[in-house]
């Protein structure tokens, strides 16, 4: 466990930083089987200004050709907020979709 009480979880040989991120991976797998999404990348690296390398949680590809960058967060640190601002102001996949947990329910904000 880390200081934010996230527990690393391994599914299908992939290590996720938290149970919430692993659960979202399961959701993406189901959505792909249902045809709602075409493909998704796990832990892709993007480059931000200043040659900052940032590992996102997922990039999702939809049948209508939309592409969405997603990060799953139980807690937003100052470092995350800065990287999110850099991403949203410069990256072609902006805005970053942030998956959060609120009162036991998962919800998304862009």
C-alpha cells in the first residue's frame, strides 16, 4: 500500500497502481467485448512540454474514431494537477478524462 492507501493489483499479468484502476480495466474489457470501444492502450507514455514523460492509465479508441486519454484517480496530487494542466493545454488528445470515485460510485470528469 502507498501513502494514499492504493493497493497495487495485478490482472491478466498487468500491474495496476490501484484496485480502482484495475476495476476500470475490467470495465474497458467488457466495453470492448460489447463493441462500445474498438481498442484501448494500457499505461501509454505521453510527452509533455519540457520533455516530461507521463504514464497515463489508458487511451481508448471508439468506433466513431474518437480517441480519449483517461487517468483513474482516487486522490489528485499537486503534481497530477500540474501535469493535467500541461496535457490539456498542449496535447492533441486533450482534455484528459479523469475517472474518480465519489461516495462509492465511479464517475468521469473531463
